[in-house]
């Protein structure tokens, strides 16, 4: 009888421990605790327009350490923006899909967001507090239909070792920028600043002009309304930004002919910077994402590696601006076959630790509050709040960005004057 009682007691204890474990699962190192049966079997698909997504696939592997029987896959959709609505209407629509701030409020994507889940629903348990508030897009009803997984900004890659070698300080103001460029020129650096300039898309002129233009509009709601309406009167607000582009070129900070030899704003910009003789390379954060992978592809950098960071361009006497925009965002298909597990994956992904992990793989700007974990982006974490601008929250529209992009390019190329560009606002296509 004693033996039987002992056996029963042991069995009861084991069952009790298992039951307790099911109710209160042990949290992972990142603070995530599984809320569903970890033996669940299902498939989850993420659809987007990237050719590949190694950083996300690494997250799939990490999630599978907790849910080993969940099959996660990424698929690229051709002609993404035009076909996404149709794909979501189909029987095999993706569980998660890329979404962009430019889609919000655009009736072309009404059918897309008709399938999107409100990710601000407290019942889902997403840690939206780990995200920078300016990156979270609320629709007219206060819902959050997309959450950022990467963000972007505009600035310049800085060869910190080169500054140290020449005994110069990285500029923090507009005057310091002009002066340090002059010092570099005296020491034989023909183009202290460089950037892509062959086409208007992603050109360095836009990277310089856009933050200054947007910052001016942020201070004047009436000006912003005029600019979004493509009213010609808004052209005058472009003037300071266009004059900054013109001054950088005319003062010799930028040798336009040297920039014209760079064939693209990604690989070629990076490899040119890695030659080691460019103090400052103007580019967007999306370009910086390719630096880690291309360090080993550059013979010059491999032979003589150097420390580099990505910093705001100091466009005023107070410093530069942090234009804080979402790059890639995720939305959940509320009509998917496995919504519970899809939300579980999102709850796993939208955390400080996982988003940083994914950003570190791709070396994109994390959407989390802490930018210091990647030394390359640390300078942006030091920009004060009053110089951090979120264009999507501000209400900047795509047609507005087209105006400043083309105007800056044509002024920089000498095709039109600043006065011409100001009067042409609203006509650039």
C-alpha cells in the first residue's frame, strides 16, 4: 500500500508540475513567455518586396527554438504594391505582409487595410512601448494597422579615423562643417564630402535638402498645408534647403564631377567610402545597412580598416536633424488561417531585444528607443528631441517629397537656379 501510494503521489506531482508549467511558462532571455501550446503545428508566411530577408529568417530560427513545429517562410511578391490587395483576397493570403506609411490614407490600399488587424489591441500583448513613438502610425480611428521593424534616416557616413589622423573634429554645426571641409581641401582631399549624384532618386542633394525643408515646415502648420497642396506659394520654404545644397557645391565641400562617377547609391557609395580617402559620405540609412556585409568585399578596407559612424549632417548652427521615419513595417492579416500563432510571432518579434537582434543582422536603424547598441548609429541617439522629426506623424506626403527631391537635384546640377526652383514648386514630376 505504501509503494502504491508513493507511486500515485509521484505521478500526481509530475502532472501537477507539468500543469503549472503550461500555465506559467518560463520566460526566454528576452522576456518573451509562450502563451500557446509549444507543440502547435502550423505554417506562417510573410510576404514582402525584399529579394531576400536573412534577418527575418534568423528570427524564424529563434522563434522555432520555442515553437519547433511552426513553419515560417518569407516570400517576395513581384509588383508588390499593385498585387498585394489581390493576394490578400485569395485563399492563400500571407499571414504577415509588408506595409508602408505611404499606403496609409491612400484609397488605393483600402482593400489591403480591410484585411489588417488593429495591432494596438491590448489583448494582443504587443510591446509597442519599446518603439519610438514617432514611428507608430495611427489611422483616423486611432488604430495601429502596421508596426515598424526597421527605420531610416538621412545623414553622412563619417570616417572617424581620418578625422583623428588629420587632427580635426567631426563638425557639429554648419559653420564647423564648412570650415572642416576647407581644412580637408588644404590637405589634399579634393572632395571632403561625396554622395551619389547620377539620378534624382536617392541623390545626395535630396539627402541634404529634405531634412532642412521638413524642419522648416514642422514649425509652420500653414506652410505645411500649402506644401502638401503643392501650392506655388510653398516654394519659398524650400529656399534655405536649396541654398544649403548650392553652398556645399560652390564652396568646394563637394566635387560634383567626382560624385558623378559613383554609379549607384548603395554598393558603389559604400565601396567608394571604404577607399578611405572620403571624410564624409552623404547617404541614407538604407545605404548604411550594406556596410557590414561589404567590409570584406572592399580590398582597401580589408587592407586598412577604419572606424566609421553615421551622423546627421549639421545643417544649422544648432546642429543636424534626426529625420525619424519607418522603413519597413509589418501588418497582420486578420483573415489568415492561423491568426493566434501569427500574433504570437508578432508578440515575440516586437520586443526591444528581437528588434535590435534583427537590426544588427541587416545593420538597419532599429525602431526601438535605444540606438546606442550599434556604435555606427549612436550619433543619432544623441540628437535632442526637439531636433527629431517624424515626417509621417507631421503629415508629410509623397507629392511634397517629389518637389524637394527634384528641385534639389536640378539646383545641385546647375540646371536651374534656386529662384527658378522656388517659383516652380508644385510642377516637378
